[in-house]
C-alpha cells in the first residue's frame, strides 16, 4: 500500500503495515547529484573504517593505482621538460585548488543575486599570483632579456613598479567589493571576502616556496614532493595489509601500523633516491633565467660522491666493498624524517577541515583520490620546510659576487654602472698605493 507523508511524498508500506523508510531519513539521505557530502547516517552505519575491514578495498585500490600511474607518468614528463613547465604545472594546480576551495562555501542562490561576484574572487587570485611570482622571478626575468635593450627597459620598469602595480590592482578589487555590497547580503559577502583571503594565504604561501625550490634546483622540489608521495603510498599499503590500530580519529582509516611502516620506508627511500637524483646536473643546477636549455654547472661538494667502506658484517657475496655516498643523502634523510612524521599532520588538518564541513573530499578531479586539494595537503607543509631547510643549512649565508652583480645590472642605468666602475677603480688604486 502507499501512504502520503509530510511534504506530499508517496511511500510504499512494508508488509508489517508501516512505511518502509521514514520520510525524515529519506530527506536526509537524498543528496544532489555530484555532491561529495557524506550523510551522517552512512558514516554511522559503516562502523569500523579500517582498510582491512573494507569490503570494497580491492576495487578502490585498483582505481587509486590506475590514477596514480597516470599522475606519476605525467609528473615525470613535466620534470623532464624543465623548470618553466614545472612552474606552469604549479600554476595549474593552484587554479584547481582555488576553484575547489572557492566552491566549498559557495551558495548558488546568493550567487545568482550577485552577478560578477565570483569574478572578483579570481581578480584577487591573479593579483596575488602577479605579486608572488613577480617577487620570486623578477631577477631571472631580467637575466633572460639582457640581450634586448627595449625588453630589458620594459622588464626593468615592471620590476621597479611591480609592488605599486599589485597594490593598486588589489585596491581596485577592494573598491569593487565595496560597490557590490547589497542589503540583506552583507554577512554572506563579507564571509566570502574573508574566505577568499584565507584561500590566497594557504595556496600562495605553499606555492611561493615551491617555485623558489624549483629554481634553486629541481632536486630541491622533486625530492620533497616525491617523499610525500612515497609516504602516502607506503602508509596506504601498510595500512591496507597490516592496519589494526587506529592512529587518529580525524582520519579513521589511518593506522599506527601504516604510519610506522611508512616512516621507515620514506626515510630509506629518501637516502636512496637522493643518491640517484643527485647525479644529474639537470636536476641539481639552479636556473638563473627563464630559458629552457640544458644546464651545466659545478655540482658542488654536496653532490660529489665520497666512498664509505662496507661494514664487516655484510655477507661476502655482496659485490661492493665501498659504497659511494653523496653528502646530500644525509640531508635527504632529514627531509624524509620530516615528511614521514610532521608532514602527515597537514593531511590530518585537511581531514578535520572536511569533517567540519561534512564533505568526503574537496573535489572529484582525480578518481580514487578526490580533488587536487586532497593530494596537496601534506605537500603544503613539506614545501615550506624544504625551502627553510635549504636556505638554513644548504645555501651559503654570505652575499656572493653574482648576487651583487645581478642587482647592479638590474637596478642601475648604464651611466650609474659606469660611475660605480670608476669609483671602484679609484678606491682600489688608493688602496694599492696606500699599501705600497
């Protein structure tokens, strides 16, 4: 039999005479198409979330592996293409992340009443992009166009007025926002304004350090990023086969077995991977301009192998009595330790964030993985640490002659450079005659 429920919904009665599904539960379980919201009833019904108890774990594993193979293949091709292409990849990732985060608190009903309001978000996004990348790449841009007088003057002018240009672009967006305020929608608009700025801070803080690492040498971008991927894969498989003890409530599928197993695997992989990557000048040489040619440089002491004797307890059939070890491998082990113990907390933070908004994933761009933001949560933490580590323990703290010359060529006119040359010549002559 059929009965009419509240709201005019017809429901079929079961054999006992009652409705087969309560109308309230039906309404709560109904979700719009394409939504990644997780109904609380489904969450409660699942009970134990550990992968070892997941009936569909093999199907989800195959989907995840298929997507991972495509991502790793594309990533390897972009690495081969070089610094500019890696930077372009970072920009694309930023755009996808911003889109996913912009849509998180978006309300279609309010947006229909605010024409052009979404365009304002992207105005702030590209203004922030111009500011961040202008600060990072201005010197390399100047080095690229030194042979062309007109372009050099144009680039020099852009660099000189870069900050004021970005400031007035931001002020234009600020005025745009004020002029679009509508009565009875102030709370929504100011909430979106604050949300947009938080997104810009999160996205561009991470990406600015990432791009700086790229141009310091692809090695310092590729190794930290690879360690996060290795740690994620290792944690998944260790948890898949051995996970029994829940690690943290924010991520129900994370286990202590997966966390500990992934830590050992990541540190060992960091030590081995650094030895492999450190032998290619294409990966270790810094890029001083925005060209795409092959790089050749002195690798420096960090990437010159030393030989360590094999311990006596190694079996006799082991073919090597000495093992070549690059000094950078010990630094890589430190990066591996951070990526296996501290960086996962970026993922825990993202898990808590998604639970706060009752969503499963930030998006559905990558089958089996969720959205781009879901894959970048730990990378954000790792990129910042890799840059700070490189600047603190790798880069020489003294100012080099190359840096001084770059500043002279970029900021001084030809007449000022000639005057500086004559002044330096005078100082050196006085010093030589004074000593004699």
